[in-house]
């Protein structure tokens, strides 16, 4: 069946009553919406009583009344129940469980990670099995999450040699950087849980440092992002030290961590003063728009207290008077969007073919495209990727991008935001369109389009990839961001052209080294959310 065709009844009109532009959201409603959406997609002809029986068979206590309360958010669904939904619906194990852990921590930034996983029971026998896999086998995301959950909730029982902790941590970090979608969700949460274990944490910190400082190491932002889970003065100082690095992946990863630590109030007063000085310097030298898709300087500024933002805004105005290009970049980074446009865009993306209203689906699209907090945009995008509606949303996004390519008056910044969302939910149906954008002449759009293609699920047979050789030969400081995105695309998709790039004496030396790194480390790690999809 074509994944774009809606199956079963519409999942109901669940609404998150919190303001769309605010910091808070109702996590239990969102988890319930996701469970109900998958139930109505995967078992459209199964009534509540029959599905409750399927959950019981999967190992949890369930009845129609509790089913209704879980799916409407009136009762928080325990992680064991979420896991039972995965089993009953034939979903890949632990993708939704990892999402729920992440969502509950994001909704309560000061909450312990342990509280978020305390109901995810992993037996000692299961731990022994996954330990063998993560050391010597080919672990899945479910294996990694079960390993991290057991370690985090049995801190006094899991005692391993330091060398083994480091082996496991190094392997997890490598897989994390290459993972996409559900594979990323499980490995990311596993690593964050691992950091909660007193003996595992030093090994993880050592592996992060080794990974980041290894020459030619390219995927450093995700390992650095794990520092957000370490609430110690040392972790805060290290984050600020990394933030002081020149523009590049190390600084961009540190910007994500710094924003998370500000939201979680993990910096002390002295560190906040130091952070302000660093950000003012970054704004003056590079502007608010500098950074990656989810970790621009503007994204860090957005979470700072109002008084610090005011002082940084003054620094921005001072820099803008000196450099008109910086003024334009700052306007882009801090742009506000008319409410009427936001509503029109989100309904068009969420319901590209006139599907019924789903307020929560449109709310997630709005947050993914327009929320001022990068962590919220990222999480909303991941929510859509882990829902059954990803292909539908991708079709709506593609239609908007195609209109821009056809010459219609679409704001380029809106097109870029739409492409960023497609890095999470793109499908094979969007491949040709994304390749056209990647091979175009707008560098900001090309960067996102290359990442989109890099993240597409692998298709059977030979698939089109965007051309990279002419771009790589012309690499310069001015186009470094799009060049790195093109290398990322080639590496994540195992593009055979990497051999040519590595051996081409006319290529810049750093590009040749990067191609060699990708040949050693790639390609991407994919685990589709539904076992019946590619």
C-alpha cells in the first residue's frame, strides 16, 4: 500500500492547549497522539477491546478504558506500554520508546533522566544479551537503548573494566554520528543514559574527547551534544571552551549544548557571564546566522535571559552598522513570520491533498518550521519522522519547494526551513526534487538539500545522487558549508565517486582527506520505524 494514502479513521482531534510559540507543551497528549495515530494506521479494523487484548499478549495490563486514556493523554503511557504498542503493531523496537524518553525530558528540563526511564524494565538476562551485542555483535537501536536503560537504572550492579566501557562508548559515538531517524533516536538516548552511570561517564567523556580531537574527524557535533547530560562545572567549562573555537562543527556542537544547558539552568553565575562575553564576540565577528541547521548563533541567543539578549542585541546593532552583510544575516536569523502565513503554510504542508483536520499534526508542523527554540524544532521534526504521517508531510513540503523552483514568489527562508524538515521525513518520492535543489545555485538551499539526500532511506538498486565533483574541485572558504554538506551526502550514501575524489590530485587536500575518512567510516545507519517500509 502507498504510504501516502491515509489508512483507517482520522486519529481524532487531539489538541495541545499550550501556546504554540511558548516553551511548554503537554507531553502526555503528544505521546498519546503518536500511539493512537499508529494504532489507527497499523490496525484500522481492530477495535479497542481487541487491541487491548493484543497489548496484554505483548506483556502489559490493558483494557479499553486505559487505552482511551493513554491515547488522549489523560493518563501517561508507561514505557512498557509504548513498547507493547510497537510489538502489537509490528513497529521497529524502541523507536517510540526512545522518543517518549526524550519528550518527557524536554517537557521537564530539570527532570532526571532516570525518572523518564524508570518504567522501561530491562531484565538481567536481556542485559547480558545486549552487552554481548554492543561489544562483539551488530547492535540495533533497541539493543543500545536497552543497554543504556539497564546501565542507568542499575548503577550499583553494572561494573565493567574501564577498557570495556571505552570500547562500548567509542562504538556508540561512531554509530550515533552516522544514524538517521529512529536509529538516531535510540542511540542518542542510549548515550545520554550511559552518561548517568558514574563509571561509564568518564569513559564516555574520554571517548568524546578522543573523537573530537582525532585529525580529520568529521562528525563531531553529535558526540559533543552529549555534554548536555553532564550537569557538572567541568562539563560547563568544557562546553564554553569548545564554544570559543573558530566557526566549524566543534563550535556548532557546543552551541547546541550551551543552549540546552541554559534551558536546564546548568551554568553557574560565573559561567553565564563568560557565556555572554563569548556570544557577544561571536555576534560581532560572525553574525547571528552563523552555524548549522539547528545550532546557529541566533538559536543560542534565543534561550538566553532577556537582559543578556538586550545586551547582545546592542552588540548586533553595532556590528550591523559596520557590516551591511551582517545586518542582512541578522535579520534573517531573527525574522518573525505573520500568523496568517504560518497557518496557511502549516495547513498546506500537513494536508497536501485535503485530508481531514488534525490540529496536533498541524501544531507539530508549525513547531518544526517556525518555533524560535532550536531544540523544539528538532524534536517536532523527529516527532513527525516517527509518526505514520511522515510521507504525507514530505509531500506537502516538496510541493512548496517545487513552487519555488518553478519561479513562484516563495520566501527563500521558508524554503530553507521546509528543506530542513525534509532532512527528517524525506522519502524516495522527493529524491529528484532534492537533487535539483542540491545542484542549483543557492548555497543555503543546496546545503540543506544535500543533507536531505544524505538522510533518504536507501532504495533498492541504483538511485540518483546529486553531482559533487565540480563543487568539490571549486572548494573555498566562501562555499565551505555547502562543500561539507556535499561530502556528507556522498559519505552517508556510499557514493562511489568518493574513491575518485580521494585520489584526485586536483582536489583540495582537505577534501581528499575528508573523502578518505568517509570511505573508512560511512555509510549511514538506517532503521525504518515501520518494518513494512523501506
